[in-house]
C-alpha cells in the first residue's frame, strides 16, 4: 500500500492543464499557416505545391487583379508552401487553436494588382513579381542602363515578346535569305501568331 | 427555413449539396446548449470515409494525458445518447445515408462538428469522384475543427468552443495591395547560386522542412555582418552549444560547399557545389 502511494506521488499528475495554461508545443510541430501579404508577390509557387488545393489563385484580367486565397479548412499542414516560398511570406507557427463557428472565418485572401503589357495592354503578371525580378537582377550586378532595357522586356507579355522575336528574325538575313517555301512557312507562322496578340485564345 | 417534418425524415435522400435546416425552437434550444451547458456533453463519432487519423487523435484526446472527460465530455456508442455529433472524414457517397441516419437519430438539440480537414471541406480528398465535400454537404454544421488531423489539444479547444467555454481565435482576413508595396529579396549578402546549392544540400541531408530550418541557421551565421569572430569560430560555438552530431555533420558539409570543396556524393549536389 505504502509502495503504491509512493509510486503515485512519484509519478505525479500527467494530465495537461491545457485550456487553463498554454499547451507546450514541440519545436518541430507544424501548426497554423501564417501568411504575410506584405512579403507575398503572388508568384503562385505555393498554389502549385499545395497538394490539397488549400491554396489557390484566381486571375481577373478585366479588373487587372489576382486574388490569392487560402482555406484553413482544407489545409493538411504539410509545409510544402513554406518550403517553396521564395520570400518567406508563408511560415508555419505553433498555433493549433483553429476551430471556428462560421466557415467563412477559415478563409484568408489577398488581392494583388497586375502589370499590363506595354504593347497590347493585357494584364499578365503581378506587379510585385516583376519588381522582385528587377530587384534580383540589380542585386546580381546588372548595370542601371541594362536594367532599364530589361524592364521594358519584363513588362511585355510573353505573346508580344514572341511576335517581336519573329519580326526581328524576318529582318535578319537568316530569314530573308530563305528560299520561297521556307519564307512562306515563316509568313504562315507569323499570321497564326497574330491572333495571340489580342489575347483572345490565351486565357491566363 | 424548412418545416420540422423535413428534419424528421420524410425525405431521407437529398440531392447532393442539400442541407437540412432546423426549426426555430430547436435552434433556440441549441443556442442554450451552446451557451449555458450545465451538464456533461456526450459525443458520438460518425466516420464518413476518412483515413482514421482523426479517430486516433479523438481517442488520444480521451487518454490520460489530455483527458477530455474531466470536462464531462464523453464518447458514446449510440447517436441516441449524443449531444454532439462529430463528423470525421470527407462525406463519401456510400456513407451519406448512415451520416443522415445518425443525424436524425440524435435527439434535439444537437451540435454538429465537422472534424478535421476532410470533415470541414473534404480536405485532400475534395475532388475525388465519390466525395461530396465536407460534412456540411449533407448536415448543418455548427463548429469546424480544421487540421489534418487536429491534435488532441486542438480537439479539446474545439469542444470548448462548441460548448461556449472558450472564444474563437481565428477570423477571416483580407488584404488589398497597397500603393508602393515591394518585396525585398531575402539573404542579401549570400549570392543566389550559393544559396541554392546550400539549400539543396541541406534538404538532401535532413528532409525538406528540417533542411530549411538548418540552412536558415547556417546562413544567418554565415551572413552575420557585425560579428567579430571569424565564421569557423562562430559556427563551432553554435554547434558546441547545440551538441547534435547530425547537425554538426550537415554544417560541415555546407561549409565544404561554401569553401568550394567537392562533395563525396556524386549526385546533383556536386554539380551545384562546383558552380558556387
């Protein structure tokens, strides 16, 4: 009997005092996803990595907006988004108290503006992402003159850039020196590319 | 609001997405159950097609460590005794009828909880051919406990929230891009190629999440400007403090990459380290 009592006293109370006192969290615990929209550039790396589609993005070209959305209710806390985020906008915290009464409280959204193409005025990439690319180039030691030329290139949508490349090709001897069938082929290609300029066939 | 006879089951097979609604007096009763409960609350689990991870965590919440029974919350084996219905798993086609039947079997007023990522929205299974979504695609849900699976502590918090003992912490958030918002690249002092090589090697050695944590520590020691001691000394001091041989090995390997020494491993990392 005495031995048992001693054992009980020695073991103590194993039950956590959780709701009254904070619950101790292991440093490796993967908890709530903390999102900092100021560090986010809407690059969509996390939405591609997310296996459960808890993260998603919707682009609205008419309004020139891209909306980043996160649903806590679908998140499986795998930390893939934290891994791929190049700017540390997503960090997993030790928070686990996520229960809610209304489903709408599980949503986190952020709105980002898009850059419009210098040639065709189609919105195509988030403004913050283009700025980030420029900042990386600047850090890599590109001189200011080249940087401005690159900015022109970066603020042109991929379709317009492709058309520009075709136009440049035609001017060079490579294309002008072609025989008639090959030149016809290139002309045909260019005419097929033309509708892309309007952006009608390519939805972002 | 639908008349009460719809609740009590003349129409047991609703179309996907149909939701039962409650009569007003029952909603009022439930309100008092959620606000001023003066007795034990009995919980019945309904597994609608999950992976059983949630079940393990629910039972862990009733183990001596967490002991949810000290709050009077008790698991029962029949919905007829239940105050709280715990829907775990995504709502599958085959389990929708048992889910509806247990909802009808539980006496009013009852609290319905969507438990786990699957119970909330369908989770990772949301786009399967046989999955209709979360529990709310068939029954009206009062409280959502997300997580995959929710830890026992999160489970207790969810119960406390359902019974009105604790306050909700999570709120919907929306951000609109400001005027001159710019993202500054991280780790300005370390060249991009070296950073990529370090991150890749750290992840190869210790897994994707731990790798990031380890390489972050390494780079914060490496890129620390104002320190007086040379990098090797600072690294040694940190490793001695941690006293973890695994961490020491990874740090030594990362240091090899910084100093341009070839790796013993003949894979991708040797190619990337030669570029640094």
